[in-house]
C-alpha cells in the first residue's frame, strides 16, 4: 500500500513529515539535527527534492532506507523470514538515535572482523 504518491509523483515531504511525527520531532528539529537550515523544510513542503546526500542523511537519521524515505521501496520478498530475535532487533534499532545505531553498527562490525567472518 503506497499512500505517498499523488498523480504518480512521489511526495518526498509526506514521507519526511510522517517519519518526523513518528519520532516526535518537528521538521525543523530534524533538519537542524543533520546540519541543515530549518528553512530547507519549506522548499520540501513545496515539492523540492533534497540532494542525494541529504536524503541519505535523513534516511540514516530515521533508521530507514533511502527508498523508504522517497516512497520507492517495494515490499521485500524475504522480510517475513526474519526470526523473532531479528524482528525484535530491528524494532529496537528503529527506536535508537542515529548515534546509538552507529555505535551498535561499529560494535557489530568489530565483532565480525575479530571473528574472521569479514
């Protein structure tokens, strides 16, 4: 179900706004958090699409993919195959700050490197 298209045009701002609300943040707070001027949100609201680097920063901030943020993500075929531990891990990760997610990723990568699986 894709509610984020209007006349075939993807509305980035609708997704951005939805994820801000999900996290209890204003659009301006999120823009500031990734180092942008809050006035950027005005352009997005009017239909402007941010640069790729900005979209990536926003997606990382929300803990989602660029495709999810842009409304271009298709339903993943294997998502239902996650075991309960992995589903819980993903849900917990979605609630973390970007800094917390980064720390966990660093730990996981370090563990992988040290175990010889990298």
